[in-house]
C-alpha cells in the first residue's frame, strides 16, 4: 500500500500543511478571530475631524450655519487608569465617585475636542443690520466628555466651555477663507453678537435597539438617542435615531453631526472591522437618521444673555433629517452626510441644507 504523500515527503510537507491551516484561520475566518478578544479596542484611541459646510451639499448658498469644524480625541478604556495615571488620593476619590467612570462592566473613556462654528445671515454684502435675519455669530469652544459604553448602551456627559463673539475669531477665519476662495467678502460682522463666555452641560444616551450583525458580512442596526442640554448657549432636549445597513458595518454607536455627544466613532470591541486581519479591513454602509430638538434657549438666535444684541424669533421645535454613507478602510472610518434642517426662526425664507464629512483614525 502506498504511504500518505505528506508522510513520505517528511517534515517540510507537514510544515506546509500547518502554514495553510494558520493562513486560513487568520485570513479566511476574521469573524471568529475578532470575536475572541476585546484587548485591541480597549487599548486604542480614536482621533476624528469633522467638517460641515453647505459647500459639501447640493447647493452652496453660504448662509445660516455656514461652517463648522471640530477635532476630537477619544481615549482608550480607563479600566486600569490607576496603573497609568499618577494622581493624589483626593483626586482618585473624586474620579471613582463619577458614575460614568466607575462601572466595571463598561468601557469608560474620556474625550477632548476643540471646535468652531460660524453663522451668518443670507445677505453678506450689506454692512447694515438685517433685523429679520439671523445674527452674525461665531463660537470657539473646548469640549470635555466622559463616556460609558457596553454592547447595548452608550452614555455621555460633556461640558463645553468657549467664547461667543469677536474673540471667537470666527470673523477672521471666514474672511481669510473667502479671500482664498475668491468668495464674497462678508461685510456685516460689525453687527455680530457680543463677547460672552459659554458654559454648557450635555447628557445623552444612545442604545442599540435592534442589531443584525454576524461580525463579518451584511449588517443592520438601529440606534435611538435621547439627550438634554443646560447652559447659557443652549438649553433644550433632543430625541432621534439612526438606521445603518451595509457590509462590515462598524461596531460603534453611529455617525452624528457636530454637537456635544457626537463622539461615537470609537470601536466597541474587536469585532469592529477596523480590527479584522489586514486583508479584510474594508466595509461600506449607508445610514439614515433624524434628530428632533425642543429648544428653550439658543443664544445664536436669542442673542446675548446679559447684554442687548441682535436677535430673532426662534422656532421652538427644529428637526434634522440626515442621510449618508460610511466607508471603513484599514483603521480609517470616513463618512459623508447630507443634512436637511427645518426652519430655525420665524422669518427664515426656507429650510437649510448642507453637507458634513468626518474622518476617524483608530490607533
């Protein structure tokens, strides 16, 4: 009887068989490999840049909410923060009393963000105050967030501190950009809202109400959210949700516009495609969402808190309808969103439409 080919050929053939077995495990079954651990997600940071402008939409009217920029960093899991951060005993007691950091069953992260938002009326060629259109305004801010996540919920507590008015330097930024682009020089900034320190606190919960996802392949999820804000910049509540579907959808809590609580792109665990074996780190998905807001105060429309300034009669209920696409390539997540926003104040001529892009890198 003829011997088995591999046995007759000896050790080199056996090594070759083991090589192909290991190759199949590593590259042909990424779902099982990724599901075995959460170590990489827990030890990874995520950096995200957001850009919003009607230049990215279907029409470029350069009005109302004319531009937004935000850069944010989301930390790795802070479960072992005692081992990596030196702190006095009194500071440790304070940290451990925070509900968003002291739940051992969840991933706990912090975020730091820096952003600027610019608002103008429709007509930027006149120097006169346009009483029935929104005020010129700019906000530059620092955001400090605490996030607590598990496979079902994500809770966020974020404090924003910033400056409204001339010292936000929104006017300077817009003038420079318009000069570079050869656009109309905005001439009404002398009418902008006055300097005011901004302090705002936000709290929000997102949860995965429905999820169809087998690690790799086609996936679907539905992520509702509810939040509340208190402060001199914005006081109100919001309610909405987002549906995502596609191939290798990210295992995070969705894609959101620039606002407090928008830092949701950090991977939840190692079943996220950003941690698949190298040849499989690609995904594409589509998303549709709505965010409805009930607004008690919006300084950008109501005007300065402690000084007389330009203001308009705001609408107390505003909704954003959002549709877009996301792509995962290696450790990058890129998204594009098209936004339809209902009228924000009484004499607004029509609804606002703009585009938003974001790029995240997990490392």
